[in-house]
C-alpha cells in the first residue's frame, strides 16, 4: 500500500475522532448546564444550538475547562480533516496515475 493512502486513513481517522470528541464535549456541556437549571428551562440533548450552549456554559462556568478543550478538539478535527482532504485530492492523484 502506498504511503499516501496510509497517511490519508490516519488523518481521516484522527479527524473523525476529533469530531466525535467535539460531539461528546457538547453533550457534556449540555448536561452541566441542565444540572443548574430547573426542569422547565433545560436545553434538550438533541436539536440544540452550538452557540447557545457555548454562551450558557460560559455564563454558568466562567473558568470551566470544557470550553478550552472544545476549542482544541474542534481545531484538531478541522485541521486533520483539511489535511486528509488535501492528501486525498492533492497528493494522491499524482501517485495514482502512471508516470510516462
């Protein structure tokens, strides 16, 4: 197997893991917000707004660690996704075609 293909799968797997970590962090932040709210004003676990969760968590937990970790996980997922996209559409076609 060519090294470009292996690198693509490694970076794509890292991007997928980062996206899953981001999703789990958002669900955790929703849980932390709902813990401090009453029954009628809780944020639902599905169909919530990313920016609303970010803002509410920042108001309730000004020194909360999840915001920092969410930024890092989102950045890494995006970076690894862009790198895997570049490998797939930028580097692989050079090696896939036979040279003349």
